[in-house]
C-alpha cells in the first residue's frame, strides 16, 4: 500500500518519516544551522538547485522537511512550506503570490491579526483588500475586480464559527482566475480538507491543534508545487522559518491529532448543548448544533463541529463587557488566554483581545459583540468545565 492510500491517522504517525544512517525509530532532530558539502562542486550544485540536499536551515532542514511532507500527505497537497507561525504563513502566502496592484477579497469574519496584516502591512505595498460576508457567496462575486488575484477565508471563522461554503467560493475564484486560500486552523486536515473541496491553498497555524499542548509556534502553507514555488522563494529569502526543534515537536503533535480532535469535538458538542440550556446565555455559536445557521453545510463539509464554542452572555443594554468579564474572572479551571487548540480549555473575550486592534465598525460587521466569549474546549471532563463556567454565569 502506498503512502497516498493510508488513512489520515496512519499518515499522522508515519507520513514523511526518513531515517538517518543510525536507524532511529523516532524522527531525528537536526539542530544545526548549516550543512557540510563533500566538495565545492557539490556546494555549487545544491545552491543553484541542480542537486537535492540540505544547505542552510533557514530553508532546508531534514526535521522540517519531515513535518512538511507529513502534513502535505494529510491535507492532500503536493507541497507544504513550513513557517515560524500561522501569521507568517499568511504573510508568506501573500508576499509569495501577489504583487503591487493586486487585489484580495477576504471574509470579514477572520482573525483580527489577519485583518491587521492585510490592512496595515500588505496594504502598504499596494495590495488592496475588500471584505465581504463569510456566508453570502453573492458578495464574493460582486467584490471581484479585474485585478483580483486571491480570495481568502477561514472556516469555521474565529470566533463565531461561521461556515463558508468552500466549493462555492472556489467556483467564484476559478471564474475570475484567482486563487482561493482557506485558513484550516480550527478543523485541521482531520476534520476538513479544503483542497478536496476546490481550494487552491491551505493555511495552518500549527501552534494550535497540530501542536495541541501550547508548547511551540508554527505555521504552514500548502498547495500545488506551482503555487508553492513563490511561497518557498519568499521563505528562502525573507526567512520566516520554522525551527527544527519546533518541527520535531509538531511531528509528535500530529501523531495524536486524530484522537485529540475527536475528543475536543465531543466535549465541545456536550458543552454547547449545556450552554444553550443556561438562562444567562443569550446565544450559542457552534456548528454542531441544529441552531447554528450553517449547521447543514457544516455536516457536509466537516467531519464534526470542532472544538470551538462561542456564546453571548445575557445582559442589560450596554453591560455586555461587564457581564462577559464577570464570567471569565470567576473561572478557576479554565485558562484565560487567547490561544486555542490546547489540551487545557481556554477562555477569552474576543472584543478586547483577539479582535481588539480592529475598528469597532469592523468588529460590529463581524458580529463580535461586547458580550461574546470564546471557549476553546480542552480534554478535561465536561462536567468540570460546566461547573467552572456556572460559577460566573450564576452571578
């Protein structure tokens, strides 16, 4: 059986593994900045690409390569380019594929740092971005210009778990000759494979579920070898590189990804159902609930609802932030942090953390209210998570 025919959980353990002359069972960690050549001719051949082999760990390292090949196999991609973080993955994607004068259409329901990257960094280099509804495909079509080169979305979105129809937006992209990039951080390839649905590029923040224990940073851009050529060229020159140590940790994280995603999803669904029954919760956002606006689409596009649950605290007008902070500050078990994808459950107030640096108008357009709380459900017993939240909700 070829590697391409293995199931995702098998690829997560074995994909991309290459053993050195020592025959190690666990993946080797190559902590070196550079690699030695046998002679000057070999060095010259490697630098100009005539001969494969490692040169310098900014852009070639065996441990990083194993991680790239394993994740590419899991996502169904021809090539993966590993980066230092999820945000550097988005940066490498845009800088590697676009030029001044190009145009991006992006969902307005994306991570706050992604909005700032498009507006305040990429925008300085003459690449404009138009924001549209994550769920209304007609808005994507209407926003397309003759110079549109990239459509960008994340699904489920952060923090409201809106579900974008990947196949429908991919059709818009193909119709105008643009590429579709999908941030697959919330689902990972275990729950969703955007390339199978028509996307051209997948973005991963490996910091989240792929690591799974809040230890290291990492990111990845995945797609065809043609599309990754420019991304890899940017990485080689600019150097937002994944370290060998982080790649080694992330390889270990991939081995348990299927088990963890199944457990995160089961816990999240149980917690979401409980939250819907609480009198002091105004609304719950979770794709696995029938009440979610895109529930049927989520069932078609994802294997489960994932591990993120958001909810609005019931409060008097103008008191949403105080009510949300009261719930957060009364937790004892949950970690108050903006990170997600950890074995430990985390809780955050998006309006004043992850989306604090975007304008109030942009937050309102994305549906992020002052009473909104995001929970990244961990692997603890759900009854303990519920009891921790009840302490604040009951106040």
